C-alpha cells in the first residue's frame, strides 16, 4: 500500500476515527474520574483511586477476553461491542451519579478498554498487511492523538462552564456510539493473498 492509497482507504479512516474516539474516552476518564468521584459522588480521593484500580484490573480481564475473542470472532464486532461498553459506562456516569453507578461504570469501562485494546493493531494488520503496518500506524497515530488530547479538554471545559460533569460524560457517550458505528461500518478485510499482493 502506498501512502496515498492508505489515506484514501475508507477502512483506514473508520479504524482511525473509532480508535481516536476510544482514546478520547480513556484519556478523559483517566484525567477526570477521581475529581468526578470526589465532587459529584462525594467519596474520598482514596476511594476514587481505588475505583481506578478496579478499572485497571477489569481491563486486564478484558484484554485476555479480547485476545481470545479476536481470534475466534469477527474483530469488527468485538471492537464495536467494546465501544458500546465505553458509551454505556459514560452514560452510567452521566445518569447514575452514585457510588453504585460509578462501580458499574468502571467495570464496564475497564472491560471495554481491555476488550478493544489488543485488537487495534490486529485490525490494521488484517486490512493492510505487515509491509505497510508501520506506515499505517504512523498516520493513524496522528488522528488518534487528536482524540487523546480533545477528550480531557472538552470534559474539563464543560465541567468548568456548566458546573458539573454530566454534559462532558454525556458527550463522551455520544463519542463512544460514533466510535462503535465506525467499527461496525467496516467492510470485511481483504483475504490474506490480496493484502500481500497490494503490499
């Protein structure tokens, strides 16, 4: 694949948008969750940090599940499902601002993060092969970084201007749904022989 062909590929843009949206959620939660837990739910910083640890543990479970499921099921469906879980976690933080809601949200978010994470590189390899993998990852990283930066920024701006996190996490729920749609809209990857020939 030439750079021009990669950048004109529908699959490249759908994967990059989906991945960017995912990291917008992941980075925003990493930056704002403990403050949200302290100010909105009313728990201590220690309790909020403990919930982040729970999130990390559930992401480890999700990673194992994502690796296994990615080899047995359609990766587009697995990653899309992960994005739906991300969106559900953000909706939980928006609509159920309680300790129970936060626990459910971190479990959903951790599973989503783990389920989707191992398949981001595997999907690109399926569509573009090994010969173009570094180039595809390089271009895609430029787009993904935008999500990583904008996610925390948008949530912070909305929280400062409106006085709560509901609009910020609600916006991230929409971002998650758009990311899920991006993965679900991917066409089936080319067969291995076609990828090798194109590379």
